[in-house]
């Protein structure tokens, strides 16, 4: 989607409807600065506003996405193009969701993992210093703990990243 083209289109249609930025903003429950940013092509409206925006401006969602009025004979073709573009440029792909939940897991479990690793490494070092063989037991415990935590992380990611896909 071309933000600048869409912004100019919103401005043009708003003026055709004899609305000011303030009055459009008021009807949508946003600030006039938000409308200004849309019209200047700096950002797009939040998707939750699309339906109301289109109703107020008396345009279709397809016209909003392409940034121009669509002739009747081209409507079906343009609707398909808009759908393909939306699918290709979805804001949160599966790969991005996996990365997001992976990072979220890391942040939520950082302290827990750090403490566990400090304890394990401490006992390994202690084992080498005293030369009593305990270090090998803690190496095995550390390796097992790492596998266990990795599996917990993968289960968390799968449970959350695929949640919306499974519900469709």
C-alpha cells in the first residue's frame, strides 16, 4: 500500500464530503493530528478505524487501500489485487510471531536461566578446584537442564505463535 497516495486520497475525499480534519477526527474518536499524519502519508489509520472511516467518507475498503476511486468494471480485479497485497504484506507473519514469542520467552525467563546457569557453572568450577569428580555430574545436569529449557521454550512458542492460525 502506498501511504502517500492513500493519504492524499483521504484528504481529497474528506474535502469532497465537506469535512474538516477536526470533524473527521471527532467522528472517528482520534485527534486531528492523527488525521493530518494520515493525509501527509506519514502513517496509516489503525485497522480498527477502516470500517468507520470508509463509511464516513463513503468509499469502499478497496478504494481506501488503492488510494483512488475504482470504476465498477475494475472493482473485482482491484479487490483481488488488494487481497493479495494484504496477504503478502501482513503486519505479523508466522516467522515474525515465532521470533516475537522467542524473544518474549527469553525476556521472561532471563533471570531464572541466569541463576540456574550460575549455580551449575559454580559447581562445575568447584568440582575442578577440588578435583572430586562432582563437575561431571553438574555438566550432565547442565546439559539436561539446557535441553529441558529448550523444549519448554519451543512448546511455549508453538502454543502462542500458532494459536491464531489453528483457530481459523
